[in-house]
C-alpha cells in the first residue's frame, strides 16, 4: 500500500509543472556598485547618481516649503485614468479651447521641480494644492507625503503630458502659452537629464531604488521616451517651438538610446534574441521587477523595440541585424493552435486549432521555455501552478508580436 501511495504521489506531482526557481530582486544603482566599474567609466555614473540625489533633495525640499508650520497637509490627489484624461487625437483647434487649457493648467500644477510627472492621475480634475503630494496614495498620518513614482515614465506618464502640452503650445496665442511652453521645455530637459550614461532610462527619476533604477523597457516605457525625443528632434507635432540646441540634444539622446538597445539585446550561443522587461543599468543583463516578474526574455516588449528600430531612417547594418534576429526569435517562440481564455475555473491555455499565434509574456533565458512568476517569488513552468490571484490577474500570454511580424514583411521588402 505504501508503494502504491508513493506512486500516486509521484504521478500527481509530475502531472503538473515544477517550481523551477526563485525571482531574484534587481539591485539598485549605488556608489558601491559603480566602484566596480572600470576607472574610466566611473565618473559619468557617479555624476549621474549625484544629480539624482540632488534633484530628489530639491523636490522634497520644495514640497516641504509649500506649507507653513502647523498648516495641515491637503489630501492626496485623485487616482485613475492617467493618460486617458489627456486626449492627443482631437482636432488641432480644440487645443486652443477652454477644456484643453484647463487640462494644461492641471498638468503644469503637478509638474515636479525636477520636471517630470507622476502616474495614474486624472489631468482633467483639480489643480494641485500647495503642499499636496504629487501622486495618488493614502493620506499622510504624520505629515510625511507619499514619495513613490514622483517623476516617472511608467504607464505613459511624463511622455503624455509633454505631447499634450506641445499641442496646446502650438495652438494658444504666444502671450498665453508662456507657462505651457516653460513646462514643456522643462519636461524635455527632464527626460534628457534622466538618460543614463549608457543611453538607458530608469523607470523613476530621480532614482527610487530597486528595479525602478533598471533600464526600463517594460510596458514600452523606454521606447515611448525615445519616440517622443525623435519628435522633438524633428520639430514634429507641436515641438517646432523647441530651440535648436535642445533639439540637437534630443538627436544625441536618441542615438544613445539606439546604442543601448543594441547593447542590451540578449545573446545566447552566438544568436541575438530579444530583450527583457528591464535590464541592470551596469551589467545590462535582464533583471526581475515585481515578485512575479522574473528576469526573462519578454515577448511584447521585444516586439515593440523591433517596431521602434524599424521606424528609424537609414538604419545601420547592426540595427538591421538586431531587427532580423529578434524577428527570427519571435517566430521561433510563437505558440500555435492555442488560446488564452478566461473560464469559470480561471484563465487557461486551451487547444484551439487555427487560432492566431500566441506568445508567452516571459521566456526563460536559458531554455527559451515559457515561465511564470508568483507573489512569493517562485518561478514555474506551468501557469496552472500559480496562485489563483496571479494566474487570473496578469497577461501571461499575448498576441501583440504579430503586428510586429506583419510590419516586418514590409520593412524587409524595403531593405
């Protein structure tokens, strides 16, 4: 009986996936880590870290100075909607009207002294009050206002504010556009200043620590910044008023960004593959983020990076090689005849002959097999082994790379 029970246990265990590892948290950018670089590389990184610390101190000091001693701290701003509250596709003359001006005034009021913006905030609500924290969150209980994502490129933040302001500046009479123009130029300088010596961008600037210090491709943050700086460089879509020296800096920033993209592309056995959601700023290796987001190749982010590279004019041979190799990896990694569906029993991957290709969100760096993370930092090779909350609350599969493959066919014909 004991042997039968043991056999049953083994069969039960092998019928499911395995816990194949543990997510290792990303390291922050620190003086100690910079000291491990070559002597020639250290000064730029020390200066970058020092500028971050200086901006963070100035941001906090500015917020503290807005209230007189004993004056109560206003409640935190509202949460929700974020970029959706800043429409970018209205007719041009709409941006000269009262509704657009009101949104622009709110945007200006929430710009941090460093020049960026927080995320997930409605910009069509109320202007910021003196002493009010810059981001949504719980009301402070001891006068300490929330300080997280205060200046970020996450969730389309900062990039969307800049695009909206550029449209308003292009339509409002020059005499009335001064505050919007000032905020716009300050925001562009913020993105230029946040760029790392190697061309990457952190998720939060000034630096916040942890995975927020990593080069952030996640949710297309890096690509969105590079794209808006391309528009700045070209004087496109309302950026024509940007002074020539700033536009030249934008050109340089985009060139550095492309260099960073090429340097971070994962290479295995001599083959270039894709990119991770985020990469260590110093080693350039993929790193984890939240507990359920391990270091891995990321299909959706890689696909969007390829789209950005395909949009470059006169791409170098190295850029072309990066595009072609990543497209080959996306094709090899596609999951055929399967659908990711929500059922009464939770989200499941089902057999579905003829279904459009799917891609796992994460692929293991060593085996290129789909992997899945849970809140307790465990990494699994079967999505059904995850806790119900993570299994059903995250997009473990997606079809977005197909758009990149479709665009690639046209790009390849032209190159």
